[in-house]
C-alpha cells in the first residue's frame, strides 16, 4: 500500500494520529527550551535550577506513564484523547500564571506527562494497532505531526514571546488545543470505527484481531532491554541538546536565532526522512531498520568534535533529525513486530517510561557538559563511543532473532 492510497482510504484515522503528534509539541523539549530564559528571569532562578525542576518533572511523568498506558488498551481512544486534552489545557493555563519557582515544577510535570508522554503514546499505539498492512507508512504519516510542530512552533513561539510575552503565548497554545484538537478528536473517527475499539469489543471472527505478549512477559525478556537501550539514547541525547540549546549556543558562540533556525531544519529533516524511512520499514521490517538509529547521532558528535562553524550546527541538527525520524517510526512498529499488538499500549508505555527516565537525566548531564567548554570535544567523543557500543549490541540481538 502506497502513501497516497493510505491517505485516500484512511484520511480520518491518519489525521487523528497526526494531531496527537503535532500537539505533543506543547510538552516536548524542542518547544519548552525556548521558554527557559523567560522562566529563569521571571522566577529568579538559574539554568541549573530549571534543569533540576525539568528532570524531576520528567521523572515523575515516567512513573505515571505505565499506570496510564495500560488504560489505552481498555478505553476507547477518543475518551483517552479527550482526557489528555483536558490535562494539557489545564497545565498550559497553569504555566501562564506561574508566580513561584515551586509552581514551575508542577507545570513542567503536567506538560511533560500530557504532551511528551501521553500524546505520542496514544497516536503511535492507536496507529500501530489499527494498521497491519502499511504500518510503517502509517506511522510515518502520523509522525509528520511532530515534524511539522518542530518546524513551525519554534518560529511561531519565538515570534509570540517577543511580541506578546511568554504568558500570553501559553494562553494561545491552550486555545489551540480547545479550538483545533478537541473538535477534531470528536469529529474525525466515529466511536463505532474499529480504530476506536478496544480488544474486548472486537469480533471474534475479525481477521485483524490482535494477539501478542503481555507487558509482564515482555519485561522478563532480556532482548527487550537490549533493544530499548538504543531508543533511550535518542531520548537522552535530543532532550539534553534541546533543553540546553541556549547554553550550547553560548559555548560555541552561536546566536539564538541560528539555533532556532537549526531547530526548524531539524523538524523539516524529520518530515522528509519520515517519507523515506516509512517505506523502508515496510520493505525490510522495523526491527532491521531500528539497528541504524544511532549512526547519524554518532556522526553528529564526531562533527562537533572538530568544528564549531555555523554550517556545522545546521548539519548537526540535520543528523539529529534523521535519528529522531528513525527512532520515532521504528520504536512502536518494532514492538508490534516482536511482541504483537494485543497489549501494545501497555508495552509502549513501558518503553516510554524508560525513555522518559533517560530524558530526565539528560538536562543535568548535558548542562554540565556544555558548561565545560574546554572538555566539549571529549564529551562528544564519549557520547559517540557509548552510542556505537549500543548500536553493535542491537545488531547482534537482531541477527540472533533472525528478523
């Protein structure tokens, strides 16, 4: 099945998943990173203080994700999506009213949990569960949502912060969820559509009825952890770079405008890469493609070891975008291929929990690394070596699986 045929046959289901990825941007690092200066100045805290709040909020989100994720296999998708939307609206409004530092921790937790955690979890799980034929392409299409967000939101948010202030910017972001996301979720896919059905509702004669391992069985499988390690690196690396983008810019003498432009290029790269990698997954399987996820990040680290030029920052974010695309597309499809789709929501939430844990540590690690300008080449080399080791392990595991 081609991209065009998927869109013609399933436009509503594709757009449904797409919107989850797009609006996840409200809790993603690439967007929150543009508010760091505003938060620190308004609340009279340091960047190190912010990184501590961010890590703590991300860890708290990680603890709750498995609890919430299991209900994605038991509740119709629309109801789950509307619950996420309500949380996102409330915490966006709360963020707009921040007065004290302790309030920032609560706001970041809510935004990370609803945006970075639940939104992509829901969009990816529902899509992977519904599409058996052309699953890679379908995940690629819905994944365009976050790519579009990464391309548009940095420019839009920067413009709004400069012109109306960061507090009103959050009010506008909340209004977007109210006026766009909620009406679309209610109107796009009927409750009787198989996309909305949980396993208990499925017809016993339905040929696409899901099967697969439980989360408990998956967590007892050693290869699960060996493969998940690759995905953890992507979450760790991209989060650490994006949340400390202003510190990285000052360490290398780059302007914030250049970094904002590079972040938009990152989103555009993911958008373009998704088209190519979605077809690749359907041709070779997600498990095979997954083993190559970290190679572009390794190349990016080696690049910044030797140069600090303006061209280098663009190439670096392009390489990050390629790895981000590979990771985003393969991580859900791979678990569906290896463990089935019956409990995919619960399994995917466990994977997300580990990724969120790694993302929680990242701000502190990268904040320290970027502040030690003289040791930056050594830091990039260390990251490259560790990711190379993970890549080699993933290749060994995949080959032994015979996938």
